[in-house]
C-alpha cells in the first residue's frame, strides 16, 4: 500500500509539536498565575489573550530552534529520530522561517502592551535561542531552560505594573526549580542515548542522585511558592491547591523511582497538572475574596 506524502502544513504542525500541548501548558500556567498575582485578580481580556497566544507562539518557535540545533543529535535518539528536520522532511531553512514567523507574531502581540514588557521580550527571545546550544557545554542545561520558561513571569508583572518587584523574582526562582524537576524527568528518558552521543543533561550530571534531586526541586518549588505568596493572604483554597501539588509530587516519585523510560516520560507529561493546580488555587482564591 502506497503512503501518501504529508502536506507541508501537517509537517509544520508536527515541527511545533501541535499534537503535544503539554509543552506550552508548562509555560502557560506559571505565566497566567503571575498575571493574576500582578493584577491582584483578573488581568483583563487583552492581557489574557496576549500572554496565552504569545506563550503558545513562543513555545512553537522554540521547538523550531531546538530541532535545528539538535538535528545531528536527534537522529541517534530513538524518541526523536523521526522529527521533521532530522528525518529530512523539513529543511533547516524552512524550520527557521517558521520559527521566525511565529516569533514575529508573538512580538507584535507584545507591542500592544507597554515599553518595559517589550524590553523584557528581547532577553526572553535570546535565552530561547541560546538554550538548545547549552546542551553541548553546560552540565545542567535544564537550568537555562528554566530561565527561558520563567521569562513570562517578569513580563506579566511589567505588563500590569510596569516594573518587576521582588515577588516576581521569587516566583521566577520557584518556577526555575519546577522546570529543573520536570525536565530532569524528561532527560532521564533519553539518558542512555545522551551518554552515547555526548549530550549534557541534568539526569547525567546528577547520576544516582537524580530522583532525590528531583524531589528536592519539587519541594523547593512548593516552599518558595507558599512563602512568597503568603503575604497576599490568598486564603484556604490556595493552600488546598498546595496540598494537592504535594500529592502529585508523591505520585511523581512513585513514577520515577524505578527510573524506567515509561515512568519518567509519564511523569514529565503529567507535570502540567501541577501548574494548573497552582493556577486554579490562585484564580479561585482571588475569585472568592
């Protein structure tokens, strides 16, 4: 039976992981949580639309950059060998063109906010481009990803308040620890392949302390979140959400303690529920005030 060639549009959707929304959800929930905190409640439909669409667009653009940078490595990893660029279905020029177009639309959205937010969008783009290349020389590239995945937090505060207070920086630190937790789970899936090809990841660097470190990252994230937001007196619902996050962390420990590919990958894919739980607790608390 002859297999029909896929359309360019379908290949581009595959390139930006359109069928795998977990990636942009991991970006979206902390960004929207910061937006609610910055606005002391509902931030308005304009900012909600800008940050939701901008998050999806920038994550998609990041996938294009990541796959171009990793194309020579991805062919040696079972999970990534059939990605559009690695398989040759999409050229490097095409991928960069798609990524640039998506980033440009995201920038146009940012232009509808204010000057401080526009200014913050430039280092956000820079870190997004830098991250894939750090896997070659930095033993914890997941930390750089954590910075990239946290840039929406200060941008949310500047969009609402025109400045980045200390609270925003504490939220960035907490989010950085969360990214270290879930992306180390992700790195554990490919550890054997990454060792063969010389890729640097936190899973390799941490070695036998990987599971313990992930738990420490999760608990640090929860602790910072609870302490940083305590002065806002969000109410009981927020702490119910924190308790629910801790239960999810216990479930993640159960999934990763055997270090199986399936368990670690499932843990990574379910992390967006942690972000959603926090977001729901924050939104619910402001709504019930």
